[in-house]
């Protein structure tokens, strides 16, 4: 199922926070994405309704298997694109910024070619 770019961004951020801190909190998502707490609340509600996350009232957020699969795919693309752009001589900061934009629109064929190139 194809989901919106913003949902992919939220899931990817949640995975990153899970890996960094061992837990996912709404306030950390808001800080990382530079959005308001109400924006996170709305997104979390939608992601929960679609089966991508679990969240108990006042509890931590957890990714479901479906949410984890999407988040991992986007995060892997993100890391590969950063590596590729840095190999081309792009600065780390610019590589990270550009990877965030490219990761959502790149074809699987191009992504696979980039993965072969960076290895």
C-alpha cells in the first residue's frame, strides 16, 4: 500500500528515535520534525487508525510490523542516499537534506543501482 510522504517521514522518525533512545515519545517526534505537538497528535491518530503504530493513552508509541517495514525501507534509502551523495563530494549536511527529499520519489531500480554503486 502506498502511503503519503508525511506518513513515511513520521514512521522513519519514529524508527530513528526507537534506535537512538529505546522508546518513542510524541514530544521527541515534534522536536525532530520541527512540527507542533498538535500536528504530531493528528499524525499519530491517523497512523494508529491505519495499523502502523500502537499507542496506549499516555504510553509510549510502538511500531507495528507494517509500520516498521515502511520505516525501515525509508530509513535504509535515506542512509544509502547520504552515502551515495557524500561519495559524489556533497557535504554531509547537504547530503542529509537532499536524501530526505529524494528517498520518497526514487524508483526501486535507481535505488538498487545506487546500493550496488556504494558497495
